[in-house]
C-alpha cells in the first residue's frame, strides 16, 4: 500500500505546494505537516575547525580476550557534549580497569578531537561513563574506548544543534519501548541502526524478568545488551531514556520493597548513558525527568510516571512544576516523552485495565491539557501498550466536545506482544474513542523527522520480529488536524 501524504498549514487546511517528503523513503505510511509556528534563524556562521588532540597511552591491565562484549553506547547529548558508555565483562577482572576514551571526526580515529581517562570499577559492575565535551553543535562524531591493548567497538553520536545557530537540517528521531526477549527478536533494532538517527528516545521497559538484588538486575541488563542488534542500535546514535515499570517489577507501585527499588535504580543508572547523577544508594530516589534541548527544532521533555506516582497524582507536584516551567522555549516543537498513554482510552469491556495510565489520573491530564493548550506544536510520545496509536489529546477523552490541544503518538514496541486482554477489543476501540485516529499492534519503532516547517512521522513495522528483512509497509492512518499539533501517519 502506498504512503499516505498530506501537507497542512497551521489552520489544518491542505497545501498543494509541498513536495513529497517521503520520496526515496521506505513505503511505510508517512505523513507530513506544518507546525503551528516556525522560528526565524540567522544564517549559520562558518564552522571553525576543531582542535586536534594527541592520543593518550593506556595503562597495562590484565583482561580477557574480549572484554567489550556488551558493546558501547552514548546518550543525553546537548549542543557541545555527549555521554559515552561501556561495560567490561569477563572472569578475573581487576577491581579497577583503567581505560581511555576517544572521539574522532573519522571512523579510523586518525583525527582525534577529544580524549580522556576513565575507570571501570566493581562498585558499578565495571560500567563506565565519560562526558565528551567541547564538541561542535550539530556534528556527528565517532567514539571508542581502549583498555590495555584492546579497543572497544566503535560508536557514532551526533551533538545536537544549538538554539539560534541557524542549522535547519532536519532532525531525525527514533521512538520505541518494550523489548521483552521472550516475545520475539530484535529486528526493529536492526532498523534503528540503519536509520541514521540523530537521537533515539527510549520510553521504558528496557529489561524484563524477575530480579531482587542489584546483581540480578545487572544480569538482566547484560542479558539484554548481549543481543547484537541492540548493540548495533546503541552504537548507531545517542539515546535518551526514561523508565517504566519492568525496570523494577511489572506494574509496581510505591509499596515495592525499598531495597529492591534501590537495586533496580542503581542498575538502571549504571547501564544507561545518561548525565543524571546516581540515585540515592539507600532509597534509590533520584530525579529522572529532564530536558533535552533540540536547538531550533524544539525541546524534548522526558517524564517519570512511576517513581512519583501515588493515589492522588501520577507525576507528583515537583515534576508537574518542572514540566510547566519547561514548556516556554524558542524552538518549534515541544515533545513530551511519557512512558504511558496520556490521551486515554475507553475500553468496550467491563473492567478498564488502564488505571496505571493517565486514565487513572484524570485531574493530572486536565491540568496537563490546560498547560499545553497555549503551546503550539506540542506532541506527546508514549509507549507501554505494545501498539502504535495516533490520538488527539484533550482535557477529557470522554467528552466529544472537548477541544484537542495536542497530538499523541504511541510508538510501536520493539518485541513485546500486544496484551491479550486488549486484543479482542482492538477492532472496537475506534468506535468508542473518536479521538483515536489510528492503531496497529505490530512491532517496530517510530521515526520522527523534525524540520523548521514540518514533521514527518513513519511507523516502521516488522511482520516477524526475528527477521530484520520482514519490514512491512504501514497502512495509512487518519489525518489529525495540525491545529492541536501534528498530523501523524
């Protein structure tokens, strides 16, 4: 089936003068739209060459033949820096493994532009992170680690554009969540690795499995990270991640054992390439929500719907205040990453199982809708339900007269299967949820390309999650008017 394309002005009317933005792209159900407003930027200054640095010598250390079996990763980029990550494994590792990290303009590492020293210690399961700083905005670099005489695999990362630097090159983002190993393979990660993304947004459920101690959680991360396609996806671009429930326990709440939560939080922090400071060693508490600025393209706000939830609120007052304070910026788009559904669904069954989403916190949703109503170009990105969906977000999804204020795009899950208790109701969801514009439970990921005057949304689906060649064209979904945000595929 051919891609369904529509270009719209900010009032929702179609334009005839917009070229086909999917020309040459995969047939995967793409849609374009113009944002409600576009900033003007000055011409970019001529970039100055980065100073070259000399390579550092590594210290002698006894290591197994292949210590970098979990690959490398990068994350939380800004306009001048990015976080680099790796973990060494093997029998008989010393308590401290000294290493050198390197950033180069070329994959052969003939021209280094940043380097430094780091240590992988037993305190953090021999994981290591480094801040590679002083880099040029909007530029792609290559990085690696060296320990003794052994070099790690090579990773690729892009430093994000800076606000006002005049870089109008489209920004290519990936979005997904939920990669249960037992449900299928990681074909979608092969697609992520091949997509030349500038940033991958991960919305939770990175690991699955029963764990109670920090070593058990570390083993789950090592099990998942041992997959070569996941390693390739991490090595291909920087990631910015939040968590959902399976990073601790399925559908956990505040009654979870504190020692178990602290162990889960420690292991998550150890294995994510994030700039966040480590969680409290006793309680596991830390502020995971954060802002990723995308230059003139806008801003990404990553939220935490688990750690601060109680009977009265999903985000908690501090996180709500932070979110409100971050909505005012000079970029075009406002992306809000939510691990769970925001817009809500009425299910044609007796019991509504979506109490752990914003359906269980309607007052939170109403406040959130009121805050983004005056913020054009707001798009909620969500995961958790193992299906792709496009929805119109309003203060009350049950009120057909409520004015949409934003768009929500739920990204396909990497491998986790669509819940059986929802499968039977799926064909009826559109009949009882007029704000639901499209749904497809196949696995895959979402690709979102942001430009100064439009956004391109592509759902990349896989018929067989174990076979990367089984990428399938996405059927067209209904067009959402651009007045509240974005017209998704």
